C-alpha cells in the first residue's frame, strides 16, 4: 500500500470496511507499515503480524525475543498466547531466549524447528506449560529417546522428521505414543541404503491411525542406475504399503516421476502457509498421489489393501 502515512483517505469509510482493508494489507506483508498509520490501525493489524513468526535470521530472532521477554513490553502475555499460530525457526542456532519465548506462545498450532543446537532439547524435556501444536517439523538428532512422551506432541496429527543416518529412527521408538498422528513425513538427508526398510520401520513404529507416510529422498535415488532405485519404485507403486509414498526434496521432476517433488524452500513455505498455493502443499500432493495410485490399481484389478 502506498501513502500509508496518510489515514485521511480511509477515515470516511465504515470502520468494518477500513479494518478489512488494513487486515488484508497486513496479510500481504504490509503489516509493519500499516501499524504506523495510527493506534487504531495498529490494534487491527498486530494479530495479523504476529500470526506467523518466521525466525530465519539472528537479528530478527533477537528483536522478537526482546519483544516477548521484556518485562516492560506493552502487550499483555495473553496477546502472544492468543495470536501466534505458526512458529518457525530455521537456518540458525536456537538459543535459550528462543526457547523461553516459545513457552509464551501457547496457542501455536504449527511448530517448525530446523536446527541442531542443544538448546532445543529443553523444549522437549521441559515440564513447563508448552504449546500443543497439531503440526511439528523437527530434526531427529535433537530428539531424545522418550521425546514423544512430551505434552508438546499430545495433539500432533502431522509430523515431519529429518534423519541424517540409518540409526536415527531407532531413537524414536515411542512414535506409537502419538495417538493423533495421521500424516508422517520422514526426510532421509543422507544416502540411505534401504528407503523401503526405513518406510517399513516407520510404519511399524506409528499408531494405527496413520494414513500418509512420505519418504523424502534425493533425486539420484530415482535413477535406474542407483542401488536404491528398486526400493523407491516399490514404495511409489504401493508394494511396501498403500499408505507410503516417495518424495524428492532436491532436483526436478523426471519424465516418469517416482515421487512428489518439493524443494527445501517449498517445504518450508508449505509449513509456514506462505506458498503460492497453500491448499496444494506437500501433504495434499501426497494424498492425491496415493489416491491416484489406488485408482490405477483398481482399474487393473489389483487389490489396494
């Protein structure tokens, strides 16, 4: 929006229309500028500004934490607990103040922590009151053996874990504690010797409500010359389990794709709800691929189990 410093052009509008105009502008990224127009507009747009917290740079994280943790802050504690719904930390180390800030964001529905620092352990081992998100994306090396007993996972329906070696999945034997889990995404950030084996183990560990399992691999896994090609093809064609599907997290679609394709940045945007087509995120693509496979098998007279 241009000329936000002048509120006169909006002052004659009915309040509900003026509020809608500014809220839409805030949702499109103009929130901080809108907040400077007037105290009234600031009151309207701040819930939109804080709905999604993206901490991808140390300077931004420092400012955010200062806002939440400063005892002199002008906002009541319930403001952050009520309005922050998406909390993303990526591409830099989590510090203690970020953990402290997260504890004030009790209304978070989506929690993404792509980091390997030790401070994040406190989130999963803390006995303090924590958010109860329905969507969580984290790295396995920073998850303790009994992490999924933590109350923070109580309501999780969509879980994304990153593995960096074959043994990582052995650390999370308590996945069955996640009774609400319906969608599970497992990123193999290494050249796994057996993606199909990882898929079977993941399915074995999960509770019976699970509907979708995505095994993310590298593009070269999908080449016929790769040692894992047979595993990838077996998962894609439903031979491992009809709930399992493959995904490629780096590279582009092949002429005959053996997985859904979402780059690193695409997946981050899917979690944050900032992609161009939020309704077509990687979960939706996986569900569509599984449904399409089921229909193809039924047409061929093959039981989809």
